[in-house]
């Protein structure tokens, strides 16, 4: 990735793209110029709404209705892409420019076999005979490293894992050997270890084929891992453009500095001494099995989401549950708050067994354990005012309405939104603000334990840092006990006293954050640590 | 912003409301403007509209005043449309909500019960019910309500099933809200849009169903309705177009007005839309 030649593949000059009236700003992209050379990976970095994907959409001729390029040009092999007709664009797409999307499940046709979908790419450009297409599809699948390619070619997308699907997408994008590959957040929906594999694959393919890659991401860790050059965008403008190493090591712009500083650090967390306190939460041999009913031709499926999980959490302690998707970490959290009913085992909260409570008895105990949800957009009722959303809990537990609403105002003040937010509806707030509302709601009942399920993973890095800071502050101030569920070891390291690593429904390792980072005992934990993007990069040092 | 101000932002809804109020005014003013029974024969039959003073819309096959029929008929048609829809909602919404929220056996039982009604053709069932109960306004309202609640229950159930696992519902469960509070406060408000749209269409269908019933001679023999007027004019549609045209127009306008009002209500109740405008 260092052999940067001077041949320009794509050159964007003074590009401006106008948003439709009534959008939050007039131009999605404003006077942006950058180039992508042959044989380099150009990373376009920015937070949501920075306009980082817009230029890519303009290149592909995929701008949404009502959004138009108003100025500038996009030169690809001497042609101005903005001036092309839809038909000319279509011949270019796939053939010369390949694209990978964020969500491999929705980007693939669920009712079509993988092989047929790859063959379709050739068909669209009238290349090869049907037989050759299948043969090429197989070669491509082998090239992108899918296990058992002969089987995968006959598989439907739902039969593949997220990482395998993304490999299929890459195979499709590479089918016609394009000179430019555009990857729009291709690893955001994937687990860390899978992300590391896909990044390695993209880098490897890029070097082997000498392609130009335009890689759009929000994650500076990924940038450190893969980029040769970086273009940092904010509010539709470029704030910094340059060689990846120099930008990461020595960012000039204040915004870039802030973004890099906001990355959860890789620095080993400091040792925190909790001392010997009586456990608040004791989980003993918790079991949960999900069964899908079998049909006539398929056997019933059993998934051991929780397999003999035991764990303790002391008062005032923050325990991080880390694992990849399917590890059972969310099920554990949902069992602790009793949104799921565990099959067996005990959940002792201050000596009271919550695991077998039902109906009204359960409802009376619910206030003791609260939850902060992952998706700040789905976790607030769109038709309930924010104040009421927070006050509902206390009201349901017998507090008079006026007092509960007053308390809601105080809580909103505490999470930094101001008491005036009480009278507003959720849609008037941004994702980070909504997450603060979610935190206020969880605090409203003065719970003994709060479960945070991926509470910051849907947020931009800078917002994520703010919310984590808020949690840290609240933790100090209210001496909260927190069960923090996350897929991101970096985030866990920042906040947690102790870390529990889960895989396939079992706890495979637990220890202090320091110990997990410095001396992981299990190979899987080591894998997780190694997969953190940008770990060996200078990022760790600056943060 | 007040509820009405938000409602009035939708121009179409305002137009719909005006038409609806006019229809209601017609119904209310009918006994004042036409104190005589609309069934009375007052002129020679087949008098075309706008041809003689006092008979603006002409007369029908028996020499009855069409304008008087139209105004008296407004009362019955609107009453039947609105009341039967309310009754249908009162049956359908709770059933659908309970089935969708609780799922499992409760759902199975309630849905089989619903299917029982759905397997019988609507109109046939309505005819049978009215015939058994003797034609009267009450029996017609009941019959129409009984045949039109199953789609409501189905719709509400589907909405509840998709909403019951939303995170905000789980959050409500977590803070200890009771099932009934969750159903009424958390989920039901979010199902209002489709219910309102369906309800406004149901009023229209109810008016049409009543028309069809009276067309078959199963209307309340003591009251004039738009449906009866169209039914009676069927055989002479080529000689006297106005006999079916004016009641038909009245039905069309009412249905249109209800749809517009429904849409406006939906917008006004949706906090997101009302503030963005």
C-alpha cells in the first residue's frame, strides 16, 4: 500500500451537491476536491451527516431524487461522470467501478443463489457464456476466501454469515476487474474479528490487482489499518487531506484532532481497586435455550444462548460483557432485566431471586434493575413527550404525576439536556441526545443496577465519547452499579472495572480490565484484542 | 399549537370538515326546511330538477320531493355510517389489541373467532341479520357493525404484533407499567394512523352497505335514506337521471369528506408531522 504511483484514476474537482429544500443545510457537499490514485486506498472519513457518502453516490450516479450536483466535475479516466447519461453510467458501473455497501444482507437478493447473483454481473454486461459465468463465480469466491466455495456458490444469502456475505459482495464488485472500488462502510455491520479479516482481504486484493480503492468509513481505527491517504470531512467540507500516517500522527485541524482523541483508547486501562464489597448481583448457572419449531422437513433447532453462566457484580462496580454477535451477551442482559425468562439458574439481586418471579410480583421488583437500550431511535415512544417518557416509570410505581414530572426535569438537567426538554417530542433530538434521555429514564427509578446493552454503539465516535463521559460521571456521582454490554473492547476498557468475555453462550474469561488487556489467558480474547482496528497504529499513543 | 390549528394546516382536511358539517347541517335542518314527511307525494312524478319553484331537485317516480328526501336521508345515512363504525371499532380494536399483544393461545382463540365472521360473505351476513332482527335503524347499525369489525381486529392485531417488541415498549415493561397501561399508552397511540384511515373508509362502506340493504328493501321502512332513493330510482335511471344522481353525489361527497378529515386527524395526532410543517 506504499507503492503510490502517480496515475490518477479518479479526480473530483470543486464538487458541490445540493440538498433539497428544507434539509438541515443547503449543500451536502461543498467545493470538495480530491484524487484517488491507482494502487492506493483513499479513506474518506467523517461522522454521520458529513456528506462522506454523497461524493461516492455521485460517482456511481446513485444520488437520491432531489439531490443534484450543482458544480464541479468528477473525472474518471478522462470522462466527466456527472455529464454521463443514465445509460452510459450503467455500462461504467460494475465494469469500471465496483461498489460494496454497508449492509451485506440487504444488498444481496435473498431469493437468489450466490452463484447466480455473481453471474448476473457478467450477464448485465453481456460477457461470457452462462457456463463460463459460473466458473468465474467460483473462482471469485475462492479468491475472496469463502470457506467451501463449491457449497457457497449454491447457497442463499441467509445461509451465510455476515462476513461471508460481505465477501460475496466483494466478489461481485470485483467480477469485472474494475479499476476503482468504492467501499461504503463495508465493515460497520460486522464483528471485530470479521472486520479485521475483511479489511485484510480488501487490502490484499487491492495490492494484487493494483486497484484504486475509495474507502468510506467513520472509524479512525479502520483508517489506521488500511488507508494510504485520508480525507476528513465535516459538514460537507474537507477539513483535512493528506497522507494517512501524517494525518494520524500529526493532525493539523482541530476537528481531526478531536476525532482522533475521541477514539476509545487502546491504552491499557488503569487498575481500579474496588475492594471487597458484598456482591449486589449474583448470577448462578444461568441457562437459556432458544428453540425454533421444526417443520416437516427440517429438524427443530436449538441455540444455547446462555450456557451455565455464573457471574457476580459488586455494588458500585462496572462489569463489561464483551463478545461478538451470537455470543449470548445480549441475552444475558435481557435475562438480568427479565425481558427474557431464563430456563434455569438463579439471579440474586441483593439476595432476592429474580429469575423465577412472574406477573405482578415481577412487576413490583422491576424498578430495581433498569436498562439503557441500544437504538436511541427505537427506544423512545415517538408519541410520548420526553418528560412523560421519563416520568412513566415513577408514575407506574406510585409517584404522583406532578412530582414525577418535576423529577424528570431534574434528571434531564443532570444528563445535560436542560429541564425544558420535558415538553418536547423525541424526534426533535439527535441520536446522542436521545441516548441521554434513555439514560435519564433508566435513572428515574433509582435502580440498584443498570444494564446498558450496546448503549453507545449506534453513535458517532465524538458523541460516543461524550455519552461515555456522562456515564462515567454519573457512575462516580451516584455510585451506580453497571452491567455494560458491548462488542467493542476499547469501549469496555474505558468504562469497566472488570471485563467478562463471552463466546457461544459461555463465559470464557473474566478479570480486571487491566488483566484482560495485558495478559489475556484465552486465545479467543487475544484474537479479539488483535482484531481491534488500528491497535498497533500510533493512534494508541496519542489518545 | 392547538389541536385544531394543527388539523387546519392540512387544507384538504379543512375542506372535508366543511363538507361534513354541511351534511350534518342538512340532516339537522331537514325537519325545519321540509316539515312534511319526505314520503308524501306532493307533485306530479318525474318533475325534472330546476323546473319548478319549490322543487329544486325535481320529484321522483311517485311525485315525492327529491330535495326533501335528500335532506331527511342525510340524517339516517350519516347516523348509520358513524354509529356502526364506532361499534365496529369498539369490538375490533380491543380484540385485535389483546390478540396482538398477548399472542399465543389468546391470539389463536380470538383469531379463529374473527375468521368465523370473515368466512361468511359480508353482505350475505348483513342481509340475514337484518332479516332476522326486523329492519330498523338499530338492527341495520348492528348488522353493519357485526360484519365490519373483523378487518379492524386484523389490522390492530398486526400493528400490535409489530410494535409489542419495540424497545420503547420493552422499556415501558421494564419500569413496571402494567399490561393495560402499555396497551393503552404505549402501543395504541402508535397504531392510530392506520386505524383512522380504516375508520374513515369504514364509514363510507357502512353508508354504501345501508344503501345496498335498502336497495333490497331491507331498509327501515319508516325513514328515508340515500340508499333507498338510489335503489328506487334504479329502474328509471334513463328517464330520470336526477333521481339517482343527487343522492349518489351526496354519498360521494360524504365519503370524500370523511377521508379528508381522517387524513387531517392523522396528521394532527402525529407529533412529528405537525411540528415539521
